[in-house]
C-alpha cells in the first residue's frame, strides 16, 4: 500500500520532467535550424542600445508609431464659486 502511494506521487513529477525535457529539446532544435548564421550583438553608444548585425531586416518591421503633437489651447482663468464674477 505504501509503495502505491509513493508511485502515484512520483508519476506526476516524472511526467512533468519528461514534458520539460521534450520542450527543451524542441527549443534547441528550433534555434539550431533557424537559418541565421549571424546572431547579432547589442552595442551601447551615447546612452543608446543598438542591435548590430543579426538576420533582422528593418524593412520587415512595422513602422514606429508617430508621436502625437499636443494641441495648444489658450489658458483659461480659473474661477470658483467664492470669487465674484462681476465686481
């Protein structure tokens, strides 16, 4: 009876370990067959990090969103209910 309890407790652990090893194998296979010989490197200059090299084609990337320009409105004087409107 005690052996059965230990076996049922170990089966989920063994199954999770096999699944993790299979997923790790698939990840290694995918990286090895990615088809890119230059992995690139990150270089910092003037406080900016830039990716140099790699198989990334900038023409295939979506354009950066345009910064919306703030709408300038004239300032309106603040008033509250205590201030007289017409003195």
